[in-house]
């Protein structure tokens, strides 16, 4: 008797850890149940993927959805709309909200706000502070927590641990991999007078490459001393990539589509405050250095660092303008464009957007297109040519730094745990998001 599935994705080219090839994908009870020729099988729903490419669901491991406290910029619902419209099945959200996510109550509050209100699956970072360092070992094991996040250099929000002693206390008390915004606050403070009012090209001078490298040297030294795992977020310099290549025993590496795509000073001259983020968009030398890190395997994951601000806020003259830009909805179109233009393979993109996240964060049941894992798929049209516009963006901020850019490749559908959530630029199933589970917290 032919096998029956809840959903069969039929006739597409599948790209996963086994390589590329034509195959059908069968999902039952929210899990992958079969990958291969399912021509004789039946299903409650069939998705015709003829001419399309079927990838494991994209996971974005760094977003700022601004809730609670900053909902005029974004909230969990609108941010997750951006995610699923961009082909993203799960996000890890940052702790620099108001109030900050630094204790059990604030984490539980975010999970309550997110459940069946967010359109994608989700987990939340707990922010590391001087005050809560001793409790982070307990906090990082709470359900729905993807790990600890530490700001070593001041960015948007109040979280900051600038000193080695404070970072060491965090590392001493944790067991999971902790994520770090690595810029040296002491050097940043010295260089803030270099900011030229109204001149965004001075942003990468204030937050120079040495600020990042200096911090990353300090951080790796502490991790090695204590035998702890670290994840260096949004790496922006050639020298950091080369240094981290020699320290993969303790350090994993995130890069962003923005730093791989935009380049200073042109981006600042064209976009002004809309190109401002931390760490900064840098010049061609460093952008090529990051691409080398993608090519040689140093980069482990892609994160969008989706961090929206309103147009009015971004229009303030530098340095009064805030740092951050939307990105979760454009992560995949940008990277598919780089695939089309030969900068990386589709297999490498899958590694950076699903397999890498599963490995680095020890995600349970997610991040691989394999039998028994969550039935998460991102279906893309590699032949599509679409112009990215402000109007397409679901973000409450209503803009993208990539307005007017032609994307070579486009997400056609987002499937989460066997349910089609987005199809042809339309959200067709709302607010089904659940908390992501992690191997290191399953015992709790």
C-alpha cells in the first residue's frame, strides 16, 4: 500500500548535506519522513516544486525585534513577518530590549509574547551583565534560551561588559557557547571625538578595525584560558578572520550579508545614516577578507543582524543617528544573488544558513533536511529576477538599504514543521511559531 504523508514537496531540486539532486520530500507529523522518489505516495497536501530549489529551512541566528519597549521600530509579530517572507523558518532574538532580557522573568515574558504570535519559530538570548554573571549558568539552561549574549563594545541599548574581569566572570559561569559583540569599548571611547558631524564616512574611523581586532584578541585569550566556547558575531575585518582561523577550537564565526555586500566609503556617501551599523560597513580590503573567510570555511553562520530604526531616527546627523538596519527579509535574496554571481556555492549557503546554526548552537531537531528532523523547508526560485524595494518590506521601519538592487534568486515558500506559512510573497498561515529546542537544555 502506498505511503501517505501530510505534505509532499514534489519535483524540486533538493540541496542538503547529501549534495544536490532531484527528489521529493515527504513530511508527516511535522517531521521529515522520506526524501527520494515519492511518485507512488499520496499526501493531504502536495506542493509542486517543479523548476524550484528546495533547501533546509533558513535559520537567522541574530535579529533585534525590539519588543518589549521599542515597538515603534519593530515588534515580534512584524519582525517574524519579515522572516517568513524572506524564507526564514526560525530566528534567535537579542536581549537589548527595554527592559533587557537578563533574568528568568524577562525571558519568560518574551516567550509568552512570542507563542502563536510570531510567524516563525524562535529563541531568545539572555544578556550577560556584571550583575547577573553568577547566574548565567542557570539562565542559559532555561527553555527557549539560545545562549548568552555579551556586548564588549557599546551599541544600541544598555548592555555592556567592557572589562576582561567581567567577561571572565561570564565565561566562568556558563557551559554553553556564548555570543559576543566584539569591539573594544576603551578604544571606542578614545576615538569618539573623531566623529565628524553629519559625515557618516567617519563611522568606520571611530569604530576602526583595530577596535574589533583588539577586542577579539582579548576575548579568544579568555576563552582559551577557561576552556569555554565563544561565538564572535558580525566579524568585519580581514585580520579577525585570519586570527580566528587559528582559534577554531574555541571560536565560531558569524558574518552578515550587509558586510559581504555593502562597501565603504561608497555606501555612506549614497545611503548616509541608512548604512550605519555596528561594527561598521568597511572598505573593499576588509570586505574581501570576510569573503575569504566564507570561501575557506572560517565563517560558520550567516546572521542578518536585523536591527531596524525609523527613517526619522536614521536621518539625524551623524553621530546622533542610531546604528542598525533591517535585514532578515533580504538575507536570502542577497545571498542568492552572490550565489548567482559565483561568490559561493548553493551548498555553502545551506551550510551557513541551516547546518552551521544547528552545529554551533546544538539545535535539537532543526537545521538539517534529514528524516526525523523538523519539516522546515525554504523553497527558492534561482531563476527569479526581482528588484528589492522599500515597499516590499514588512518591517515596521518601512525601509531597506538595498532598495533598487536587483536580486538574482527569490524565496518562493517557507515551510515550518510541515506547514506552508509563506507562498508567493504572501503569508498564508499566521502565527504558528514555537520555541526552538536545544540539546544542552533538553534535561530541564
